C-alpha cells in the first residue's frame, strides 16, 4: 500500500478499464478513494511531465491526429501509432469543439469502434481520454456500462463521462448512478449534467443527495437550488429528515461559496427557505453537521462573511431564531464536546466556535 495514496500501485500492463473495475468491486456503490489513483501509468506520467510536455490547449493537436487517422485507408490505420502520438503530450480532459468536430467528421461506426477499443484497452491515460472523448460524441446505449466504469476514475474522466451519458438514453438514471459513486470534481461534473437535463425525475435525488459535504459543492449548490424545487419541498409540514438535512447542507454552502457560484444573496427563495428550514431543524436532535449548517446560516444573517446582512423584513427574527437555537444547552454541547476530540481539526473547529461565542456572550465560551 502506498502511504501517500492509500491504494496499491497497479501494474503497468493493467488497463484503465480493468483498474476501475477492480476498484469498483473493492468499493461497491461508493466513490473510489482518491478518485482511483494511482493510475496504471503513474510512474510513466511522472517522467513525461518532468520533461516539460505541453498541454493540448483547445484540442488542436488531438483534432489533427483524429483527422489524420481517419483519412488513412482503413487497412492502413495504425492504432498503436495513434496511441504513441497521443501519449507524447498532455491531452486535455475536456471535449473541446475542435475535437468533437474532428470525431464527427469520421465515420460514426469507425469512430465508435476506435473509442470503445481505446477506452477498454488503454494502459495509458491519454489514449483512454481520447477513447472517452469519442464515446462522448458517437457512443450508444451499448456503451453506458463502459463509460460509467471509466467514469469512476472521476477527477480525470468524470467530465467526459457526464457529457457522454447526458446524450444517451436513460440519461438521468445513468448519471445519478455515477454521481452516487463520485466525489470532488467528478461529482461537480455529474451534478451539473443532471441539472442541465431539466428532468423532473431527478428532483428527489437533487433534493436529498446532490451535496456530499465536500468543499467543491460550492461549485454547483446554486445550480441545484435553482433547478430543484427546494423552496416548495422544505415548505411541506411533513418534510422528511433527509430532505431537511440536505437543505441545510445546500443553503449553508450557499452562505459561504462566493467566488465559486451563486450564493444565498442571489437565490430568490433564500428568505423563505431559511425560515422553513429553521422551523424543521428545531424539531431534530443536534449533530456536528447540523451545528455547522446552522452556524454558517447564523453568520450569514449577521452579515458575515458578506457585509451588510440581507435587507429582508424578517432578517432580525431569523437572526434571533438561528442564534437562539445554537446557544441552547443541547446544541451548545456539540462544540463543547468537540473541544475534547482526539482529532486536531475537530478541536480547532470547536475552539473557533467557542471563542466566537464567548465574544457574543461570555457565559457561552466554555
């Protein structure tokens, strides 16, 4: 096992598809640790990048290679040579228009066959990326399993996988399947793709599972809030606990994600969602996550980190309600207990909160 990555280095001869498949069996139904790294070509890529290889910005080099490959008579096409040429530089993991256009100029059946071959047999990242780009343009429903498997290596292949799945049948179901098994940037790509579909069948998932607590949720929180009927769902008197907690995660993310995406300042339903969320969360037992969400929202209503605070008619009553909740003995016990944690980060979080509370009320700083 590698101390830096936490997972074993696969053999150089291991294909990316087999690598992802093996990890999926080891970690069924959850995101792969470290997005599946190290990859089979990890040692080789380190050497190549150290030599100063350039990135194929906007896909100009890749599109030229695609055109050259398919302009050659079928019997003379050399996949091995194409792979060697692609390996020589750092291929972009986005489907640039120039690459999509070059793939579209080829015979769809031939492009699909090449894409499947590269995605399934590549032992190097670059040809695997090229294969996924081809499937993002000409893949069919038969390719969903292959796309999802490679897409589990989500930081590198998540964007192409999301683009491929979004244009195929059962897009919502297939994207949600992969979203549930991705984290970090891979999850950002999946959630964005799901939102862009505008499929109401995705709403239950968007309302309860889109956010996973990662910092990068700030990249898509506003998109989710505007796509899913959060303000309607949280207003229901019988809102379920999963919906309530996800709403807390979502809107607290919107409270601090300025610079990443839209914020609570931009969200037209923020005032009513904050009111309904407070009403529901009062009836639930406190937990560290719930405390963090309410804490972030209380600060937002104080005008921190944004200044000034919202100018809503109800802002004062909301501010009072949020601060009153987290300073009750039951909720205040959360940071007090965390201050004795064995985890250094948890202790630091608790100390910051207790210090802040002590400035507001000296009786709460202990």
